[in-house]
C-alpha cells in the first residue's frame, strides 16, 4: 500500500481548518498565516498529484480503496482521472488567492467582544470547503461522493450567512436580513437537490447492489448489469437534478445571484469558481458514466436548458445594477456553455467543457476579486456609484479590464480556447444549437464592456476621486491569475493533454463517435 | 346459552369504558373507565380459559389485575400531586402537549 | 540562415514593445515612445529583409511557412500557432509595419502633451502585433486571434481619452459591432471544421471542390459578415464614424490604412471559397457597391473633417470589397487599391490631424478656411493626397480605382453594367466631397472661431516629427500607383496567390478612363461652384432632406438605437422582472404553500390528551380492520 | 363445583348471565354518565362485583375472590379516598369543551363495539372444552402450579413492579419540605407586615347558627367571611352560606305549606333562585335542591 496521496491532499486542508479554528482569539494574524500556509501546502500536494498522474496510464490512478460500511457495500474509494486532476489543481490553486484576497474581510468589528473569533472561523471554513471539494473530486464511490457533496453545504452556509459583504446597500439589519435570506436560499435549493439525489443513490444501490463507480460502469459495459430503461432514466434525472442545482442550470439558478451578491467577493469566488464546479464535474463523471443511455435520451432537453441559460444569463447580466450580481449572471451564462459542451458528446465539446471549468474558475476569480477590491474601496456594489476610476486607479482598472476581457473570452486569453472548443464541438453535432450559442459571445461583450464603461471610464466621480490604486497584497492576488489566463490562452497544451484521455474514456462510456467531416481534407 | 356471550359482554364493557375515557374530563373518572376496560379484558380472558380448557387465561387475568393495581396506585398519586399543584383534576387543564 | 524563422519576430517585436510599455510603469514615461517606434521600425526592417529574400526566389517557392507549436491539441481538432508568409501577406506586412512606423513617428509629436503617451504607444504596438498576426496566420483560428486582437487595440485606442464619455461610448460601440462580425467569422470557422475537418488555409482552400456549393456559400456569407464588421461595410458600418473620437494617428493607422482593410484581406485570402460560390460573390459585390455610395454620400454631408474622411474611407473600402467580389478579375486591384489607399488616406488623416493641431483641435471645417498660407507643408501633402484619392491622372488613386471600375464592367452582363456605373458614380461623388473638404479647409477666407476657452487659433506648421511622415506618405500616394501598374508589376507579384484573369470588358480601357475623367471633372466643378465661388456660412444651413439624413449617417444609427438598443433594454428589463417574479416566485410560492398547509395541519395538535386519545383509538380500530381484511383476503 | 364452568351452560347460568349482565352494562353506563365522581365509583364497584360473580361462574374461583377483595375492596376504596381528597360533591359539568369530541368518541366506541362483535361472531366459537379437567384438583392449586413453574419469572417481575409502583407513589405524593417551618412568632410578624387581618384566622362557623366546618362565620355586621372556611373547601367551592341555608329552610316550609293548602306556586316569582352564571350560586342552588328533597321525606 503506497502512500495515500489523495487522502493526504484532501485531509491536509481539513487539518488546517481545525488548526486555524483552534487559534486563540487574540492571535488573529497568526490564524491568517496558518490558513495561507496550509492552503499553499495543499497546492504543493496537488502539484505532486498532477505530476504523479500519467495521462496515458489507466483511467483512474492513485486509487485507494478501503472497506467502510461493509453491510451496504460502501467503500472508501478514491481515484482521479485527468479531469479530476485538473479540477483538484484548480481548487488548490484558487484557495490561496481567495484567502489572500479575503485577508481583512473577517476582521471583527470593534462592537464585538474579544471572545468572538470571526477571523479564525472564516478561514477555517474556507479550508473545510476546500477539503470537501477536493475529496468529492476524488471519490469514485457514489455514496462517499454524495456525503461530501452534501456536507459542503454546511460551511458554505455559514460563509454566506455569517460573513456578508460589508459594502451592502441600506441599513445593517436590512443587509443581515438579505444575507440570511441568501444563505437559506442557497441551503434550501441545494438540499432539495441533494435529497432527490439521495433517493437516486439509494435506487442505484437497489439496482446495482454496490456504490462503486467503476464496478457499476464495468458491469453496465459488459452487460452483466442491465437496468430497465425507465429505471435508468429516473435515476439519471435524480442525479442530474442535484447537479443542475449546483451548476446552476436555468431555471434552478436563482440562488446564485443572491448568494454571490451577499457574500464577500472571495466567498463568491469560492461559490462559483470552486463549489459549483463539483456539479458540472459530477455530470461528466456520474451522469454520463453511470447512465449513458439516459444521458443520450435527455440530451435534447438539457441542450435547450443550457441554451436558455447562456442567452438568459447574459441578458440578465446586462440588466443588472449590482456589480456582483452581474458577475453572477455572467457565470450562469458560462455554466450554460459548460453543460452544453458536456452534453454535446463530442470530444471537442467535452475537452472544451473541462477546460472551461478551469478557465472560468480563473477568469471569474480575477474579475470578481478585482471587483471586490473596488467595492471595498468605495463601499458600494451599485454600478451607478462609480465612474472614471480608470483615471485615479489605472492598475485596478487595467486588471479589471483584463478580467472582463477574459470573461468575454477574448482570443489570446484562456477562456477563448475552451469556449471555442465547446462551440465547435456543439456545432459539429447540432449546428443550430451552436449558432444560437454563438450569440452569447456578443452578449458577453455587451455586459462586460457596459460594466467597464460605467465604472471605469467617463468623468471622475467625486466619491472615487481619492480612491487608492491596488496594494501589494491585492496585486499579488491578481497578477498571477492574469498571468495564468494569458499562459493558458496561448499554451493550453498541458491541461488538454491531461484531459484528452479522460474525455476519450467518457466518449467510450456513452459510446458516441465524433461526427466526421464530409471532406477528408489533405493534411 | 353459549358461553361466547361472555365475550360479547366483555366487548360491550370495553367499548363503554373506552368511550368513557374519551368523553370524561375528570381524571379520576377516566381512570375508572380504564379500570372498566381492564376488567372487560379480564372477563374475556377468563371466558377464553374456559374455552380452551386450561388456566393460562386466568393467569394472564391475574397478572392484569396486579398490573392494574400498580397502575392505579401510580396514576392516583399523579392525580393527587396534579390536584395539589393546580387545584383541579381535569385532564383538559393539562393541555401542555402543545407548544 | 533560414529566413522562415524570422517570421515570428515580425509579430514578436511589437508584442514585446506592448508588453514592456504597458507593464513597465511610469519609469518608462520618458523613453516609452522611442521604444515603441524603434520596435515597430524593427519589424518593418525584418519585413524588408524577408521581402528582399522573397524577391530572390522564384514565383512558386515564395510562400514561406513557420510552425511554432501546436496550440490546441484535442481529439480530432488541430489548431497550430503557425505562420504563412506569401506575397499577399508580404504586401500587408510591409504596408502595416511601414505606415505603422511612420505613424508612430508622427504620434511622438502629436501626443507630446499627453501624460499617458507611453500607454498610447503600448496600444499602438499591440495593434501592430495583432494586425501582423492577422495577416501572417496560416489558419483561420489564428487569424481570428489577430482579428479580435486588432478589435481590442482599436477599442483601447478609440477610447484612449476615456474621460470623454463620447470616446468611451464610441469605443464600446466599435467593439460590439465588430463582435457581431466576429460571430460570423467564428461560425464560418465552425462550418469549415465540420466540412473539411480543419481550418488551415492550405487544406481548406485546396479542397473547396470536394464539397457542395451550398456549404461554400454559407461559409462565404459568414466570412462576408465578418468582413462587414471589420471593414465598416453596410450594414455594420455605423461604428467607423464614431471611431473618429480617437486620436488622429489612430484614425490614420487603424481606421484608414490597415485594420479596416482586414475584411478585404479575408475575402481575397478566401478567394477559392468565393470563386466556388457565385452567390456569395454576388453578395460581396452588392455590399461593396452599396457601401461605396453610402460612404460617399455621408462624406458629402459631414462638416467634421475627420468624419468626412471616415465616410470617404468607407466608400473607398467599398471599392475594394466590390473588386474582391468580382473574383479573380478583381482581387489584384482590390489589394492594389488597398495599398495606395493606405498611403493617401493615411496622409490625408495625418494632414487633418496637423490642421487640428494648428487650430486648437477644432474639427469643424466650416471654421477653417484659407489655411494654405499658414501651414504650407500640410497643404501640399494634403493636396497630393486629395489628387490621389479623386484619381487625378498619374497619381496612385488613378491607377488603382480606374482598374477597379474597369473590372466592374468586365464582370459582364447586367451586373457588370450596374456595378460599373455605380463605381463611376462613386468616383464622381468622391471627387465632389474631397474637393469640398479641400476648399473648406485651405481656400476661401478665414472663418476661424475662438475655442471654448476663448483663445483665438493662430495656425502654425506642425513640428518636424509630424511633417516628415506626411511627406513620405505623400510621396507614396503620388508614385505607388504608377510604380505598381507600369508593366503590371503588382499583378505578377500577386498572381501566384490570387490567380488573376482579365475578364472581357464590354468597354475598352480607354473608354472607361475617359468616363472616369469626365465624372471627375463634373464632381470637382460641382463642388467648386458650391463652395469655391460663394462664401461658406459658418453655421451649416439646414440643407435638403438627403443632406440632413446624411449628416446623421443616413439615419442608420437611429435605426440601431430604436430597434436594437431600445428593444434590448426593454427585453432585459422585462427579463429581470420575470426572473425575480416568475422563476423565483414559483419556488417561493411552493415554500409558502407548504408553510400554509402545515399551519392548517398543526391545528389538529390542540394539545388535549383526549383528542389525541380519540385518534389513537380510531387508529387502533383502523389497524384491526386492516388486519381482519388481510386475514380475509 | 365442577358442575359449574362446564362446556355447556345450565339454564340457571343463562338466567344469571342475562340478569347480571344487564345490570353490569347499566353500571358501566352509569360509571361514565354520572356527574359526580363518587357516584361513578360506586357504579363501577357494582359492575366489578358482578364481574366477580361471572368469574366464579366461569370456573375462575380464585380470580373471583381476588376480584372482590383486591378490586372492589382495595382499588375502588383507593379511588374513593382520592375522590374524597379531590372533593366528594364536586360534580364536573357535562358540557363538552373540545369541538366534536363527544361525537367522535361515541362514533369510535360504537364502531369499536361493532368491530369486536363482528370479530367474535366471525370466529366460530362453538365447542367449549370447559375447565373440568383443569380444575380437577382445585382451581387455586392449578393456578399456583402454573404461576410458580411456567410463569415464575413473570410473577417475580410483577412483584418488582408492585414495589416500584409503591415507591413511585410515595415519591410522587411526598412533598419534601425545603425550608424550616415558620415559628408562630414569625407567622405573627408576617401577618403584621402584610397588614391584613392581624389576629389569627377565625375558626369556621362557630359564631354562626350552624357549627359546620363548611359554613362561613358571620362578621359582626352579619356578612359571612370566607376566611373562616379551610382552604381546601374553599378551593373545592364547597362553602355553604348561612343566609342561603336559612332561606332554603324557609322556602322548604313555604313549599310544604303550599303543597298542603294548594296555594299557587311561588317559586316562579322568587328572586332568590335565578342564580344563573355565577357558579357559586349554582352550587348553592343545587345544594338547596337536595335539602328540599331531604326535607320532603
């Protein structure tokens, strides 16, 4: 039994969470540094995982398997494929930036007593979320996955409800009311999804007799386990619903704008860039892996919903007055693209979707964190309260612009690669869908540029006249992300090489071939 | 006459007792009704023991009596302490089962 | 040494400049502009080296390739970062880096008093890099990168003076309209991918024969949409006028000489596709012809000198697109006109810039007049550019435009006649509005007005750094055409790429030339009668219906505003409402109803032991019944 | 003895069943319908005795005796004690407070009865073995053998249960005195501090016409003072009032007079009797009613 690398990767942040929470109230800064340290260590471990992973090896690697609840055939089974590795790397990469960006977000206000320890709690919760997200990327046992998929909600609930955005509009009571509303909404939506999934999980156990992803998939492949068509469809829907809530897919999206609007910018990034990825990831791994036939059966409906998400999210983003809600709706639009790529069931589409998960994480993080810095300076989330910032804080404006350009997937920046792959992959199988999705490009440009114009350009508003430019800490957060965006935009090969074999496996799961071009052009 | 009539009688008494439990508010009377039900059961047991021709039914009836005695003791004690605390023996006054 | 490896440097040099200047920070403020200029000059020099090297080779092996690395390796999807340098790209490289360098030089003087000059040069370099990438790419996806790159650069440069809301809006508008075009390009690329399995120039263009005409037509139309966006052709032309909010060098480089011609490049590059799809070709010619007239008419009405020139740019590019739509007959002339236009239009814009420089940034031509004495160099260079553009015999425009008109007739059939006559009409209008600009600006009596701060303008010649580029461009606009046309040099140079063929023109070349001369004279005299003889009112007269429409870009903007902007606003607002009430309401409604139900149910829990007893008793009865029934069954 | 509890029943037993059975049912009904707990208790006792007789008739001699001794003798007496504690004459109003409770209860009871009858009717219970064999060497011995062999553990456990119940009852009813009992001095000082009636509470009714513990003594001005009646009675609302006493006697006299002389009835026009609403008056009226009846005998 070799060293359990995956367990370590997931356990390290958990340990970090406990350690951070245990720091006495007075030693606030120590807690911050501790959290940062642990997140960086996790990043190092994630890098080790990525290095140890051999793209051309077998599908799941670094596997661990221990018996857990023998009576129900629940096993503690871990294992990663290329997609998992990519997303673990993304998570481990983003958390340090999130922590660094939220450095002062949880400093206690003077009114609170010294026994109150918000800072420790804030960073501990973030690390806890990281641990759960990572292990749900690793789990190859459906039950194990389900547990952490649900447990994630608890720390997220407290992060949203407990540590709201200081730059709220209106009175404190009003703000806390909105905040708890958002938190409860987040919790309820995801709980409902989770419950339905639980039913499906149990159903799966009844049908298949165990929870192991690989065993079930193999059994389905070699025909030793054949589900009735309807059973498979119901189970698929049960799983998909939960993931669609998490993703979020129209019309289950309305929790996201509230949550991202009320939470602090780093937490908002945590939601959309890290936690929601579990949903799309799970669609790829569980929905397609376990229920290929049902997935194919449901594809048309899902594609339509994804299209609606793309266009609808973009249009609503245009209509927003609140910077963070705008970003939230933009994310909804992007998740539409991801789901589109997954269910187009072409290798370009799925590679694109996976790449999209990574790139969207980075680009949204860049945009949202800069937006957070902006908001923390002016103390307002309303777009109308800004103007001419670019004149007083050029660096901030510049980074903001780059983040926005990444959001509208400008060629040369990472998101372009993934978005184009998704579009091509979709177009190859469903031309009409591909064309409609392309409208998203224009709308993306619209909401991004309108946001930039209203906030950054024009005459300088008196309220922002004294606004300081990015500090060193903030620059340390933004610069690497932007560098990453450019590098992955110009040279995405490392990620694609990681992802391609996994995608090939998924394609073989659903037994789909890429549509061949009608002309085999001379290469 | 068929001894089964004893059973019918027992059933009747039992039903009456049950109704009493439901309609009376005075805890003591409620208790009496419970006793009535128990006795009905005992009658049935006895009749059955005659039916089967062995004494087990009577044994059970005997145990029932003992248990009934114990129950009455405790129950009445409860009623007394209840009456002490709120000067009433009405079961409706103790409507604390609702938050 | 192997010259192919130099190709990447063409792009790398300005890209490096952009990176250095934009990340360098304030410490580079004092030398930034020189860095930018030197790096663009460097890529021009590399271009020259490659050019001489290319001339050394035979016509056939002149196409160079450089494969850098595989960009997006995905199952069944091959996208490389690879360059292709053939005669067509070469022409563009020289034009872009040459004119670009001149304009860098010019900007040093023009932007002298702007504290953000360093960033300006950074953007300029970024533009050069993107534009060179566009013309050097060897596949459509990489071209797309350059395509959007120039879009970004133009966005940044139009909105360079961001504190002016008008500038910011114009920049946004330009980017958005271009995005619509880009949508066309990306759809075209997807179509290519599904049809040919690749989007590299070579394979796609060689195997056009193997697919249906319908597919090719679709691809062609999508490419045309892209070209319309980038080259400001009807119906996506509305952004170019507003783009004049940018600094004048930007207008000269991006919105006259280089970027706006990218559409022409795209169509000529994809020639094989269009050759195989006549319908698409026809659409191209129609767009060209319409824009040609549209731009000319707009140009006649504008009093803002830059907007007038913008109109003329539009119409000149209309000429090119028209030519490109004519197929092998026209490709060469499209490119030739593109190059000459690059010279003289850049020159004209620089001249306009220098005039504004002297007149406290006044742009209204009606407040100029009689400037020839005060800024002679500008006058001469501008005048030469003017003669070139109206096609004065012997100057560049004469050759290129004349050829296009010929080619239009040579298309044959009624189309030929219609297109040819449209082109002629365009020539007349061109002569008219350019003469108008010339007269309003440099002749007549002074109509100068003090500017907002009340200090009266005292025109003066611009510094050396600005005049030299103007002079060089003037030289170009005088001789380029002749140089290209004598012995059809340019034609032979491009033929390996674009496969020229002479159509059979119903009219002889002489006739066409004659006709051109006639309409030219007509136009000039008309303008002279209107603006030369009579004094010009400072405040523009109300003018005819057409004039008023033309002043407002023939109401195209208003159309956009009413239909797209207003409609869009209403749509989004209603959607926001729907999202809040309907989508969210359904969920909240469910929650509320559940709450109400439970509220009603909890009434059963009245807390009375006796009623609980009743339910227990009833339940017991029910259970017994159930068991008995079970027994019975 | 063995003749009894045979597999068939003699006409004598039948007669006994029908007569006593009817009485038992009536007793049960009275148990649940009497307004006063004490009456219910008495009726129940009657029913139980009848059941004891039935036990005997069914050959359960031991049980029959135990029924009489334990139930009727011990348990019912216990009931009566508690009833006294809570108030002998306290009659609870038959007004139902919970909506629909009464009807539901009747429905359930009726339904249940029908159900049981149906059940018993379905089970064809024709051939009774009779206890002749089981009781051949004495019913008690038979029970004893069973109890101490087969059911010995149950028996032991029952014993434990009884002990527990006893202890439980004591715990429940026994009130721990937490604070020291007040001395008379302290009590006196307390009274003075409170400023209400300085002297100790007056003895009940001793200054009135009746020396009865439940009659309020009259103050010098003739008004009755509730203070003079012990708290328990007061809480049970069993205070009788001198004046009402007198009035009732008077009314009784007049009544007799009217009866004898066929005078028109005066009760209609009597203001003293319309005591509706105020429960105290109601109780007084009720009491008066009894008085009249007693008097009329």
